[in-house]
C-alpha cells in the first residue's frame, strides 16, 4: 500500500466545478472543510478547529461527483496528498496541501444515498457494469 494515502471526512465548501481539458478529459475541483472538535481538559470547554483542503478528481469520478454531490454535503474522500509551493509577487513563500481524489462518496452517518450505476461509452463500445447478485 502507498504510504501517501489519506482518508478525510468533511463538508464540501463550494459547488464542485467540472471542467474539461483540451483533450476532453473531465476534471472536478472542490474544497473540503474538515472539523476537529475536542474538550479542553483544564477548562472543560469545547474547542473547534477547521482545516480546508483543495480536492481534485479526474475522468468518471469527476463527472459522477459533479452530478451527485453539492455544496454542504458531508463526504468521505480517499486520495493522495500533494503539496504545492509558490512564491508571491512580494517574495513570500507559500504552500498548500491538496488532495488528488481516488474515491469520494457521501457520508451515510447523517444522510441516505441511492446508488445508481452508470454506463460509459468507450469509443464505439458501450461498457456495462456486471450485475450484482442479491444479498451481496
């Protein structure tokens, strides 16, 4: 297993943006807010911290995500962390950590979901998923 795999659970901050590259490859981007809540041992007061992550997914995952998920939805994201670095016009160094999404779906802790399988065309051949046996 790759040592650079992360699983994040959070809420989609913006409407996922679906775009296509010049070669026609689908790409979706969105931001994920991940909350951490804990109780201070001394004051017994609840504390909260929010981290924001930029997320990018490709191809069928991008199209399905853009069609299925919306701003505010709680999701489970599995992907690879990728750090981006740059220098501002003022000479300040900046960095951010983004997630290259491999899998994404709704969290079922606070919601229900209906699964609808998709079929995609590859050139002239239609690809259909194999049927799933009942009870599996």
